[in-house]
């Protein structure tokens, strides 16, 4: 329910603006995405993801990051792990404006990190590589965010 209220807050604030915020701005204003924003900052991706796009971002919440093994996030934020962090983050980003209604069960989407993610839809629930989309379609000026409940790790 927290995400529904967050979605309504974003949509309400966006409706009163002349031009919507970027996907980075939307994430930065979210109380549930401080870890993601810290990671994007540490990876020097703020400017890239604030750019023209469009980008579709599958944005893990702070709770999703907390499910990783203890110390993982702290280690990823270290300068010596920047390339690994960039790789993980870019595997949460797809080129284009991909709205939830455009996704199809069994569809494969390729991330900007070069990994393929599988879409599954069952009983109206959308999952990306098993990660549940809890809040879809947060639209910004340069793309869209889908809030997900886990960090998408690929092998």
C-alpha cells in the first residue's frame, strides 16, 4: 500500500508541473529508493540517466537491497567495485518507454547492460526475471520507472 500512495504522490506532483521530472528526479524524491540513488551516484550514472533517453528503469526499493547478503551494498558502493556496480545497475535499465501494458508474458527484454530479462505475467502480476513489479508506470520526462521488489541479478 505504501507504493500506491507513493504513486499517487508522484502523479499528483507531476500533474502540476509544466514538464515532468526525469526518472532520476523521481527516484531521488522517493523515500523508498535512497539505496538505488546512492548506487547510481556512486556509479556516476546520474548524468547518463538524466539524459534524453528514453529509459525504462526497473527500480529496486531499499527493502529489495536489504535482502542482499549483509555487506553487499556497502562493498558495491566502494570505488574499486564501480564497474561491477555499473553492470548491476545497467541490468535494471532498458532502452525506450516500456509501459506495463506493453509487456507480454514470455517476452525477453534486453538491458543496456546487455543481459536478457524475461517477463512473466500471471493473474495480472508482472515479474521481471522473477522480481515483482509492485508499482508500474511512474512516467518522467525521459522515461518510465517500474518499482520492483528485488534486485535483478543475472549470471
